[in-house]
C-alpha cells in the first residue's frame, strides 16, 4: 500500500473552474484536479460531452457543476462564477483553457473569423479572469492559470489571429499578475507546444499536419501529452508555487528554445 502524501494535497477541497473542460487539454485538466480532490465547475460549449464528463467524474466521487456556454459570450463568465459561489461559496482556482485555432493566409483572413478568435481566445480569458477575481479578492485571493501557446511566444505563418491572441494572453497574464499580487491573487500562463490530442490526431489523419515533422522540430522528439499540461496547471494552482506569478511557462519539449529549422 502506498501511503505517500501527494505534494499537491493542499488542493483537496478547493473550488476550481475549468473552461473548455470537456475535451482535449481541458478534459485532462478536469481529470487532474478531480484526482486532487477538488470541487469542480466545468464550462464548455459542447453540452453532451460536458454531461458525459461530469457523470464520469461524479461516479469517482467528485462534486461537479456544469455550465454550457461560450466564453466569447460576456454573460457566460458572470453566470459561471455566480453558480460556483452559489453552490460552493467561493472560487479558489480558475483555469482559462477554452480556445480555438485558426489557420488562414493573412490576406484571406475574414474579419468575422478574426473577431471570433479574438472573442474566444482573448476577450473570453479576460472576462472570466475579471469575474473570478471579483469573487476571489474579497475572499482572500486565489489562482488563475491561463492557457496560452508557443505561438504566443514565436510566430508561425497563416496564424495571424491565433498568434496575436495568444501573445495578448501572455501579456494580459503579466498585467493581471502585478495588479492583483497585493490581493493574494496569483496569475500565470502555460504555453504548450503541440499536444497529442484527438484534434491533432484527426488533423494528421486528414494530412493537414505532419506529425513526424513536428516531432523532428521538437528537441525532445515527441509531442506533449494532455496530462503533462494538466500537471503544470496543478503545480501552478498549488501552494508549492506560492511565489510564482506573472510567468508564462513553456511546456513544449524545447520548441521555443530551438532556433534552428
């Protein structure tokens, strides 16, 4: 029998909101916090997947609240945070994971698509962070973890909207961190590289991306797993990282450090 205490045992019982919680990285993040004994508020646009996720987690003993909606809608952040406080009495952690990809030559990028990516990837992050902070600060503080991207740190062609929004998330993280530090509210971001999610596998099967080329471009020679991103979110949410705020931490196998193509 293994009686070793988890290094993240301080997370047990904490109230955690995860956006984009029902698939990919968000699903792994939801699972990881559930394993730490957290109480969850899961937000996603896909109601069926959200309910399925909640049902599975509840069977393992996790208390789960679900909210269906898009972070791109201003009312969603307010409703999600209000529901968390109504049922749990507080918010301890927010993980801003919801986001969309966009690949278009810049000359052909429709304004509607630009606005859609901006609304979800940036405005949604700000609105959720703002609304959560309004609940956290009077209660004594908390933690916000934003999911950025390596493409907020380095550029890639045909991704003007995506790169611009993820770079803005990185800077937004720093602004909020220094502004709210005196209120015991920490704000950090994770910048994943390519992650082996169902979406990436589907794109590879459709020949829209070349997995082998991506692996060769990555110094570690492989893609990240969703669980590796989730574990970083656990670390940043835990008291173990109590003096870390305003940071954008790459989980990319060395991608952004490697300047040679």
